[in-house]
C-alpha cells in the first residue's frame, strides 16, 4: 500500500466516526406501545392464540370434509380422525394460552 491509499483509508475512517457529531438531534418515538416485557408477552400470546384458534377451526372443517369424502376407507377415516384430534388439541392450547402466560409470568416473577 502506498501513502496515498493509507491516508485515504484513515480519512474515511475518521469521517465515519466523526459524522455523528455533526448530525442534528432527532427524537424517535417508541413504536412499541407496551412498557414492560410481560405486557408485550401477553399481547404476543393473544395474537398467536387467535391465529392458532382460527387454524384449528379451519382444520375441524377440513377434517369434516375428509370424513365425508372417505367413502368408508379405513385409512382415510383414520386420517380424518387424526386431523380432528389435532384440531381439538389446537383449540385447547389456544384457549389456555392466557393461562399458560399467566403461569409463566408468576413463575418468573418469584
């Protein structure tokens, strides 16, 4: 490296570190409306529970369609029963989401 390249690199690095000194002060508002982690966690759990509950309701409809179209095939009936079982488990988990979050918050707060 010659002296010209070295000086250019040093000047570039100096400008990079000194540039924030010349920037004007900007106030950035917090886009998150939750003040603490537990309220944020509760809001996220509510959103996830809504999504899981919606998907579980859709899967109950799909499993009903699978039952209707099974035409007496034991394998297709088995798949429809499995889909219904997992959809019901999803509904239970979505329903208990707030209780699960409350339990986790109480365990972490002690």
